[in-house]
């Protein structure tokens, strides 16, 4: 099996096709990347900017370059000695435009008689065997249907007609009544939908890849990639949505000839991948959380908790455990109510459990679930604990929970299979997409894959986790930014500084709230932290983020019922950052105050991530500052020409100034090149100890020859007078890959090693080990 030394993620779309990606390969090779990592490339909804709404899994998307584009990219990668990793989407397909998806079109036209009836996860017993389509503005809009060109039309929406279901003179409503589908008010989807979907997205319909025939047809094109040697590895999107993730991964390993496979899996603290998963690891959110936490100042927690309590008008800060129990329960009772009711209908009648009581108990168990899902028999104890917690929280449901537990523990029981698919949906929507916008004391902490109640970790604990990663997940991916992160790496690096200046932040926020008030205290700190993290940013970008964040939080406005007055106040606050000189000054002064420390955090996070155990991924463009916010902001076009130009300047011998974004390019390129060209230097993990007054400000480790040095808590380091007598003992002569400066052997002041930059990457001189 080929394993990458590193990867570089590219977002493929109509405005940046596979042909464009092929043209970037020489630059990526020069940067030091080992494999090119592509977002989904199968045919998706037209003009899709992300590709996760695949409409035809049998072909590479023509808008993204088609098979010719994939061939061009693959050939370019091969010519430069690079591999190719591709993101695939097995859980669902895009059905927003039925005519674009031949599987879905067939299902709507032929119903249970369709050759694709087994491909989709439909509860046919509901709605008289019809597929419910929540497409109408209201049920009264059935009067607006028309039959045209052999199709049923609703404005621009087109639907097929079952054979023999229409004769001239029939009304559109009569024709609609004869179809295998039922158009309905979109608001009814939450509780009445009868097909499995991706989270709460009705335009993404789940498919049943646990059926081998479905798997084979859905992966025929993927198989071709490996048969023809076009691709070397796969990234699997959302395996938690599958009925049998372990079985799916075994099939995928066979199909790919044993290729390198990663799963997009969020591991909660203490959770590990099931041992029967045929994959090499995760896509790296777990690594991201560890890197962030070691750079957060634990001394700031108490003050930020005090601020959080004040913003909530409370004597105490938010209780995160209770918050997520509430948000998950809200999701289970709201936008995912249909999924909970489907589970309840699977409870055998012999149990004597009324539908509503069963649904209530199931929702409570899911709300109590501490991880995304179980993989029975793996996770049985977690399920038992969740049921115990649910019964304790709702004693009135204890009997119902007790009836459900043996059913949910049986891996062969349909309710157990579907419960496992559903719990992750509720977790994702209730935690990542709701609570993360409500729990706002420090934005660094609410990132995908993170545990927000873990404020920081010590250097000692970080080393412990890295040793465990080296032992258990040595070729799992590591990352700092993805297409799904709530805030990209350098925005978080800025926000992290707030933990070192909690009192200054409290005062700054108070001024901003006075000048540009928004009637939601916890949301105000979220908003202004985002503005600080992304600054300078365009008005459009910040307005887009503010609206999305406010609606995701769901406290003062929502997606389905926007509060116009509140949203106008949010918009005015963002506008004030650009139009009110007083607000602009406050923002820019605070950014200037923390920017040097933020740059230090950025470089430290980068060099740690690029050299720690695992396979490092660089998200497109993040070799420069990456201060994007949540999607779609983090999917903007990248200026590769500028990066190539600056890299050439560095390679010609010009060292960038510390704190500039080209210093990040220096760190990225030197670390990637070293990992690719000197893999023997990265086969171990040992902490490097420092002595002296500022030893706690150093994160240093030896990977088996390559030594990484990174600064933590730079504001505190500066206040205390710098590195002073802090030193490390080097056993041999080393050279800094960033500056070329020699160090050692013997005791060496850390101030000397980090004289030019807040980070260093030392390698043995003459091939010796440290």
C-alpha cells in the first residue's frame, strides 16, 4: 500500500477544474506536497460549488473536467512523482433536480417497480407507498401544478409521469394523485418525510450501499480509477450515515486493491476507531483539536467564564452538557422528527409501546448519546450508559427506555441499525450546527471534532497524546483547516490570543457592544471574535457569516422563521465595522495589539501539525494566512501564481520577515519537503525537555532525527521577559531547515534557536541523529 508523506487539498469546481488542478501540480511539488487531494469529482448537481451532491456516480463531472480532466491531473501527478487522493460520497446522492439524477428520476417514475427502488432508503409503508417530496410553498400550491411535455411541472421543478398516468383532459391534480410520489408543503418534511437523507437536507437522499448490487453500481467509476491507475487513495465522506460502515470499508478495500483509505470520522475524547474498520485513519479533526488546545492559555478560562456568565445574565457560565442535551433534543423533536418517528414505527407492536411514547424515549436516548454513534457490538456500553442517562433525566420514560434497550443492542434488529445511522445526524445538527454557535466563550474551542469544555491541554498532555498517536494512528491524516471548519486555522490562531488577554477582550467587547449593540450577548462575542479573527475581510464575507451564525445558533432568529428586526441589528453591527470610524478603530486596534502573537500561534500550529505523527494535509491556500470563516467563505479561489512567485523568492535565498504570511510559506514548504525527502527522520516521537524560566512556553519534540520547536502563549512569554535562561540539551550538531543556522551539540539557549522565528525545524548535520 502506498502511503502519502503529505497531501494538499484542492476544491474542484467549474471555476477550478481538474485541468486547472493539473496545472498547479508543479507548484505543489515544489511546495513539498506528496499527494494531490481532490474534493468530490463525480457528476454532481450543476453549478454545485462543493460536489457532495452527486447526481450520477457513473462518471467524472463534465463541469469539473470530466474523465479527460482526471486523466490530465493523474498524468501530471505521476510525472512529478506524486499520488492522488479523492474524496468520495457513499452515503447520499443529490436529488434537488430530479431530471439530473437518473436513479432518482427512475424511482419517482416507477416507484417500487424501479430498478433503483432498492438503492434508496424509503419507508414505503408510509404515505400509501408514495415518496413524499417537500417541494411546495404550501399544500395549496397543488393548484399551481401543470402537465407539460410529458412531465409534471411546478414552476421550474420537473417531475416524471408514471406510464399511463396521463391522458389529455386530466387535471394536473388528478395526474399528481396517480404518481409514485406526493408533492407536499416543504414545512412538513421535518416530521413527515419518508426517505432517509443527509442530516436534515431533503435534497440529499440516502442510498443503501449495504446492498452489494447498489455498492457495485455506485462505485463502478471509482473501481475504474484504480484499475487504470489514475488514483492512489480515497477519503470517505460521512461513513457514520451508513448501515454497516465496517462492511462498506471492507468492500472498498477490496475494490481499490488495498489502497490507502481515510474516513471523515469525528472522534470524541477517548474514542478510537473501531478495530474492524479497514482504513488507515481519520481526516484529522482529532489532531486539529490537540494542536489548538496546547496553544490556549489555561489562565484565561476563569475570566472568560465570568464574561460568558455576564453575557447570559447569569451567575454562572453556560453548562455545555445541558446545552447539548437540549439542542440535540430540539433537533430530534424538530428538523429530524421524521427520522425519530421512523425508528418508533420499528418498535414491535408486541412491546405495547405507543408511538409517541416510543418516539419520546428514542429522542431522549439520542439526546443523551455522548458520541456520534455506536458500531455494534462496539459501543454497546456507551449505548447502555446513554439509556441510563435518559432514564435518569426523564424518570417518566424509564420503562420505555428499558423496553427499547435490548432492541437497540441487537445488531441484527432493523431498529438498532437505523438508530446507529440516526444518532450521528442528531449529534451533527445539535452540536456542530447549533451548540457551537451558542457556546461562545472562545471560538477556538468550538471547532469540528473538538470538545469545547476542554479549554486547553498542557505540554505534557500534548506529548502523551502524540505518543499515543504515533503508536495507534501513525498514518492517519492531520489537519488545521478543511472545507468544513467553522473558522480556518489563522482565524483561530488570532482568537486563541484572547485567552491570554481576557480582561482586555472583556473591555474591548464592552466598547463594541456599546457602539454597535445586538440584543443577544453570547452571539455578540461570537460575532466580534469572528470579525477579529478574519480581519481584514470584506463586508460581504462578514455579513454572510453573521447571518449564517445567527440562524444556526437559533436563539434569536432561525432559518425557517427569520427575525427581521434582530437580523437588521446584526447587519448594522457588521456594517459599523466598516462605516463607523469608532468601531473600525476598536477592531483594528485590537487586531494590531494581538497580531504578532497571532502570527506566532499560526506558525507554531503549522509546524506542529506538519511534523507531528500522521500524514499532514495542507488545505488549499493555507500556506499563506488562512483567515476564512465557515463555508462557503473557506472555499474561495486561491491565487496560486502569487504563492508560486513568493516560493521562488524564498528558494532564491530571501528569508521572509517573521510575522508575515510568507514566513508561513517558508515553514510550510520546508516542513513538507523534509517529510517527503527525509522520511527516516519522522519514525518516532520523543518530547524534548527544556530547562529554565520559560520552559512552559516551548513545545518541542524529536521525531527520530527531526526536531520541532514551537512557541506557545507568546503574550505571556513577552510579558515575562522572553526566553531568558531557557535552554535545551542537543546531543549532536543540528541545522535549522528554516534559516540554515547551526545549533549544538551541548546546551543551547532557546532564544538562539528561535531568534529569527517563533518556530524552528532542526535536522542532523551529516546525517547523524540528534
